[in-house]
C-alpha cells in the first residue's frame, strides 16, 4: 500500500473491520499486560486531552465574551453575522476553495494518470516537480507566481508585446487568478495522492475493457474515472478544506483585487487595530470551525466509500501501461508544461529577482543592475539562527506527534480499552484551520501563568496539536498492515506490552513512522498560517520570516533567502520520497 | 568616537550643566553603558525598513557599545498588538519600539516608560511628548509616487482632483495597513483638508478608481510600482522614492499638496527585559551621531541640528504645504478612517 504518502486524514481505524476476527483475540486485553495497556491509555488520554481541549475551550470562551464589558454575550457573533462582509467573505471562501480543488485535481489527476498508466516518456519530471514542491514554503511559491503572472510579469509582458495593447491577459489579483495560484499550489500533492490511488487500483477491469475493444478515452471515461471517482471526490474534498483554510494566496493576491475570504478577515481582526479585536476574531473562528466540521463530515462519508473501493483492489500486480502512440508526445509535452509552470519558471523568476536591488521586469537594461548583494545580506548569523530554529521546531513537532500517535494508533487499531477515546482525541484537531488554532493557542497562553508565549515551545505545542491527525493517519494505516499474531506469540512467550511495542511493533512500523515524521517535518517547516500569530522575535520560523520580508518591502531578499531554504528542504523532501516509496514497496512485498 | 559624540551633543550637555552641578551626562552615560553591556542585547520592535535604516543604525550601535541589537519589523498597529499581547501574557519581549502611532494605545495600557533621553532636551517641543513618553526620531512626509517609465515626467497627476481622471483607474495602489502610510492615512488627510462633507464626496469618487489594496508596508507598494505592477502608489514615504531613485529605479514622488506629515517616535517598554540597553539605544538614536546615520540613510532627522541629505523632501526645502498629524491625533481618528476605508474601498 502506498498510503504512507497518503495524507488523507480520515479516521481510519475504528470503522474498518479488524484484520482478523478470531473470537479469542478480544481477550488479549484481559490478560497479563492489561494493566500496562490501561496505564498507557490513561496517560495518552490525559496528554491528548490537555493538548487538544484547552485551545478549543478558550476559543469558545473568547467568542462569547464581551471584552468591553467583561460579561458573557453573543455580541461578537451579532457583529460578525450582521456585517455584509461576512456573507461576501464566506461565499468567496467557498468559491475559492471549490475552484482551487477542481483545478488542483484536474492537473494532479491527469499528470498522475499519464505517469502511472501510460508509456509517456519524461515521467521523472513529474516526480521531480512534486518532490521539490513539498519542501517549498507556500509563501515563496505564491510570491513567485505573482511575479510571473503579475501585470508587469513576463506572461503579460509577452501578451502586450504580441498584441500591441497595454492590457493584461491574466489578472492575477482576482478570484480566477487566486484560484489559479492555489490550484497550482496543491496540484503536486494531488498528483502524489492520485498517483498512489491509481497505482493501487486493479487494472484488470481496464484491461478487460481494452480487450473488448474500448479505446483509450472510452476506457478512461467508463472504467478508470468511474473506479476512482470516490477517491477523486475524497481528494478534492481534502484540497477544498485546505483551500478554505488557506492564507497566503488570499493575503497576497486576494487583497489587492478586493476579494476577502474568512482567513484574511480573521487575520485583520487580530492585527489591524490595537488592542486587537479578539472577540470578533474568535467568533469568526468559531463560525469557520463549524464550516470545517460540516466539510469534514462530508469528507468522512466520501472517504469511507473510497476505502470500500480501494479494498476491492489489493492484489500485487504489474499494470500494463496504455500505449498512447503518437499522443504520448502530447502527454510528454504536458509533463514538461507542468514542470515549467510548477518548478522551472517560478524558480527562474525568483533567481532573477534575487539578483536585483529592486523588482524589474526582464530587460537588457535590468541586466546592468544584477548584483549578489541580496545573497551577501541573507548569509547572516541571524538567518543561520532562523534556519536552526525552524529545523528545531519541525524536528520537535514531528518527533512528539509521531511518538504520541504511534502509541495512540496502537491502542486504537488493537482495540484496547478506551482506544476509541484516544483516537477521537487525536483526530479532533482536524477542525482547526491553522490560523484559528494559532489564535486559540495564543488565547490559552495569554491566560495561563505558564511563560511559554514568545518561545519556540509554544510553536511546537501548536504544531503538535495541528499534526496529530496526520501522525495518526500514518501510524494507523501502517499498523493495520501488521498482523497481530506476531504480538500474540510474543505475549504468549511472556512479553509485556512495552516489550511488544518496542521490539515488534515499532521496528515493523518504522517505515510508516518515518514517512509520517518527514511529512509532518516538511509541513511544519513550510506553513505560515499557524505560526504567523504565535512567533516572537526569537521564535520565528522560515515561513514567517519570508512573509515578513514580503510585507516589509524586502522582496528581493525574500527571493534569495527563500531559494536557499528551498534547496535545503528539497533535499529533505527527496529523502522523504525515497523512504515513502521504499515503505510502499515493502508493504506491497508483504502483501 | 566618544569625543566626537561629546562635541556634537553640546546643546544637551549645556542644559545639563546649567541645571545641575556639571558633568552629570558623562557620569550617567558611563553607568548606563556598563549596565547595558552587562545586559548584552536590546530588542527593538520597529516600523522602520530593515534594509534601509535598521541595519546601519544597529551596526553603528553594536560597534560603538558592543551591545547586540535584535530588530523585528511590523507596521505601527501590528507592533502595538504584539506588545499588548506579550505584555498581557506577562512576557514582554521588546525593549524599545517605534512607529507613527504605536505608542498611543500602549500608553493607555500602561506599558510605556516615562523617560526621555538627554539629547531630547535640544529637540523642539512638538517633537516630543509633553508627558515624556516618546520622542521623535525622524519625520515622515507621505505623498504619491509614480513609475517614471510608465508615467512620463510631467504627465503625473499633481492634485487630488487629478487622481479622479479615469486614465488612472486600476493603476493605483496603496497599503491596507491601518496607519498613516495606508489607505486609512490618505483618507485622514483628505477629510482633514476638505472637511467631512466634500471630503466624503471626493472619496466616493476616488473609490470608483479601483485602487489596489496591497497587504504590506508602503515600501512594498512602492516596489511594486517600480516593478511596473501599478503606475501610481498613494501615501508612500517620499524619501523612499529618493532612495530607490538614487539606486537607478524608475521612480519619483509627487508634491501633491497637502502632503501628509507625521513623526516616527520612539519609546522604551516599561517592563523592558533589558532596561539599560533600551535607554542606551534610544539615547544613541536621538543623539546627533545617531541622527547622522538617519540622514546618511536618506531619512529626515528629527534633530534640528542635522540637516537632511535631500532638503527638497521637507516642507521648508521643497516648499510644499503639509497636513501634520501627531501620534495622538492619528490614533484618535484612525479607527474612523479605517471604517471609511473598509466601507468605500473594499
């Protein structure tokens, strides 16, 4: 199974049938090690509840508190719901998310189909693009595409030169422009996830269709697409939810075009006036939380069906690729276009800007301005500290989240007493958009007498909460592949729960855990919306610094710093991908 | 270095010597310097542009005193918000902060130290808080800037009315920040100059021009104009245009009267983690030596004895009329201006 690069964060364990339904198994927990297991369950419930519940409670409390009078009231909700901005922003959020999900899916799925199912050359370009994108902060990507597609960017420049007008062919500062950028942003992940599904899907039905004389298009339309429809829906829902929570594109491309969404409104409540409108931001956050909750419920239903379809096809097989004939050159051209659009052009644009003292379109005259000054500035001790900070936060987050969810997944998949409670607690944070979780954790530490505010620890705290569901997903799906008879025989030989976990489960699960660790590591290092409100002067992460450089008018330094950072992260992402593939191969071999 | 500083600070020293029994400034300085060096670093929450001003100031300060400067930049409102949050959490991070109106809400919350450095004594009364919570470190003049390649010199709009010309529709940008250097600040100047009735009528017309709202500092708005994304940037700092122009960027500013005038003022946090280093940094910035660094960076020094590098940037040298706002005036009115901005320009 390739679920090790599958981040679809459903609650995977409890609604599935256990792998083995022997009657005797249920009695495992009443035996010798039951005490240790209970202890572990109790410990996890306390830790997870302490992590997950307080931010939620503090957010709810702040939303129903009238800050001016200091009394309970619904005034915050009245203000939010009463403004015409709220309706517009909600509608914009939904349109933006739907459009982005559709675009990301179309690009990602077609690319995945070409790569997984056809004899098209240059397939490795698609992987290269996707892997490097995993390490690149969104904020850097967005800046790059704004430069490429902006009014003064090369695309519109070319159009003006060709058409002789002073018009633009693409207005990036508009809803379609925002959808384009957000869709691009998510298409590499859509490609990786769709690729995993396609690779696992049974090709026998397709082959049957082709043997019966169906053409390529007919096979795709009537077999492949139908078969993968549930997974496509689940995947688009995932991107949809992510895009509802997106902050970078709305902030950089939406504001200039007067397209406000929920996240930019929340952010503006928190920073656009002093003292901040915490009540308004919290009320808006709670409403957004409710929206995500509804979306997740829909997603849960969809992905349940996706699972059903996936389990139809679990055999080892080597699908025969479609022979596209001459069309394979067109398909290869698509892969090249994908590579240009998602990797080469943004990187080239950033490189150009990083060599300039101020933004200038490509021109012979501008070549005279080229300088390495930005790189000299960027190589400073402060930035070394920043890189160390970011790596520290990402490492700590990934380690803690994976350790907690490893134990949680074991309890949950092995149906230990209270395993369900552990699993529920670990998946609750899915309802938090990053920005909202940032506000919630901030509220918490502004009130508690624990002096963590403004330290790296508060970032790790928030990130761990944020990524628990992802860690759970990796651990639980890995755990499902390990038959419990191994543990049972160990138990019969007198091994305690600790010994079983440490000597049997952990080594077998290592590839899945490592893949999960790296995924969380890369996400924590690249996202902006969560740390943006929590970072202090000594506790910045790279994404926050890059955003600051942009908003402070140091765009050319941003390009230089961002490129160096992305190169570093691309190396880590490559390791991630190598491991994920190997663990996928291992899982297949076992099956 | 020390002698130079002593010499340049003669006016302050004279006041000091006249009022007390002589030599007080030096003694206080020595004790302050020693204490600051013991603290080792100072955290400066700034609204100044890092690459233009904060780096040279920090470098000079570090060289002179061996005290490390950690600077973090955000706009005036965001700096206030950060300080309020941190202070409420009982973990103030900043020692020193500046901005056009940062200090006012913080003063209300009681987070500002009532203290002025000695060099401030030589400053004109309007450049320091009568209650002693802030002193100006430089002057700002906000006006439109334009891309000289897209808008040939001579064809730029010279009056507020000219901005209503349909040919500028979709070609202007300003910052979203709720400060003097954003759309809200522009609105404030218009309303103060034209009165609320005709001011609002003007703004309603202006709203039809679809000005782009850029969610960043005015410096970045100007950079996007230099890049050619927009032709005109409203409410930018006039010295930024000169800084970029000198580097070869196709940009200039427009003497559109009245130009918005305001102050960048600096204060010390009441519970600063490094109280002595904080005082030393503010003392340095306000000193004639510090003000010369501002001048060399093409900023407009608040110290009346340090003339600007480009006199045409100031009302006296450039012969232009201004609408001047104190930090308190800006802060008192900004919420109202921001509301008009939200209503009309979104």
